[in-house]
């Protein structure tokens, strides 16, 4: 029995609520990269976008890419409503992983 690979669409936020939407097959590793600013010139490093505030899991990469593109096209207000529907306090969801 082969384990299903999971893909994630996620939203990171800074304390001032600058948003970043991404997609990955390894959410914990990717979030750690953002937190550690592995890519110093990147948008998330530049704007201190280090808190995981929302994510969705998918069974295939295609669905995740389609969803990521959809979210990136949304107005900011719609993205905020999505985050707050699942995480009203904007908690860093990755803090539960330790």
C-alpha cells in the first residue's frame, strides 16, 4: 500500500498582515524555510512573512496548483475572510508542530 502524497496550498502572513500564498508537498519543511529566511531576497524574507495562518491539503499536485492560482487572483478582502473563517485569531498554525 503506497501512501498518498499530499500537496498543500498555504497562506503565510506577517504581523502587519502582509500575505503570501504558496504550494508545496512538504508543508513543515516549506514553512521552516520561510521562518528561517532561507532565501534572503525573497518576498517572505523581505516582508517578514513568517506565520502560517491557513492551509488546505490535496491528494494531487494539479488540484493544489489550480487552487493556488485561484486564491492568488482573489481580492485581499476575500483572502482575509477565508483565513478568518478557519483561523479568526490569525494564530501561527505551525506552532502546534513542536
